[in-house]
């Protein structure tokens, strides 16, 4: 069995058992690795210039003690929607009122929270009649369109006497 060799910060090896380390490319950021790979280049700039560090959405450049920038994930409660050198932004802290047929979706690392369409209305002669609970896309109240009633087979049909 061959032991893995640790490379210095800003270098990598992609050959098991190799003691030769290669410098990471200056533009290498947010490298996606397959399981078992040793390559670990997340440093974007050896020049110490955060503008040279273009991180993908959900990541921001952070300066290390060695003067290198690396792309780090946005912390919970923050997001970054576009690639670049900008920092993550704080998510909207409290839900606003959404329109009929909408709910407040949670913030993710790549998108702020906001109103989104509910998905729980039954197909057919139905209509949303209110907005849903925050973070629950299946919570919007709905009803049958005027003149229709909900039948035992869960369809909205014309009421006949």
C-alpha cells in the first residue's frame, strides 16, 4: 500500500504515491473533485488580489494567512447568486406577504428567499384562494371554482340537485 503525500498549500498531486507536487493554476477555483482524487486547488490568486478570484455562485473569496484567496461557501443565512469576486449577502430575515397562490421560499446559498408559486392545488376546476405558510410550497389554500363542489373522488364537479 502506498501512503499519500501531503503537498504544500497551493500545490497538488494527482498521482497516488507520487512525491512530486504541482502548483495550482492561478485561475483554479472551486475545483469539483471525484471521490479518491488528491487534487485540491481551491486557491484562486497567488497575487493576493481578490478581484482575480472568481468564485462560483454560493462561494466567496477569503484571504488565508499566507496571502492566498480561496473560494469558501456562503455561511448559513447568506447567499451569492452570481459568479465573481463579490461577497455573500445576508438573506432577507423575515418573510414578506406573498400573493394568492404563493408561499415564501427559504434562502439557499445561491438565492435569496422570496415568493414562489405553490404546487398543491388540484388540477381541474380549482383556484387558489390565499397565500401559503413560509417555507411550505404545499400549504396554499384552494377551492373549487364557483358552481363546483369537491366530490368523494376528489374532483371539482358541477353540483347537481
